[in-house]
């Protein structure tokens, strides 16, 4: 499963498509030039329990590290993951 990204400079998303259908998505907004807010994560019921949400988070962390960004995880799922993996992701948490 390939995680794709779209970003228009104000908002963006990491997502996964299967057969041209979006089956998982994590959306974010740019809060400041150096911060993003993850505001929503949604994974299709057919993919629940397969770690797809974690793949979206990992893709976002790679993006943040490459672009020297910090995150404010307002989405309950993202917030839980960043708390759980605080040691791994401390460098990107605002």
C-alpha cells in the first residue's frame, strides 16, 4: 500500500487509494510556516486493524522531518499515536 500526499500550501492530506478509491486519509492544515495540525484520520472499515493509520502517521513524520516541521495532533487517533510513540517522534512534536 502506497501512501500518497497532496498539499496546496494551506491544507494537505496523506492518503491510500485502492482501485482509484480513497480508503484511508489523514488531513492536516498548515498552522504556521513551521507547524502543521493533524485534524482528522479515517480508515475504511475493510482495512481496520491492519496498521493503515500508523502508515499514514509514519508518512507524515517523514514529511515533517524532511521539511523541518512540527506537529500539533488534534485528531484523537494521531494524538494517541504521538503520545504512545513519543520517544520515536519527539523531534516533530510541537
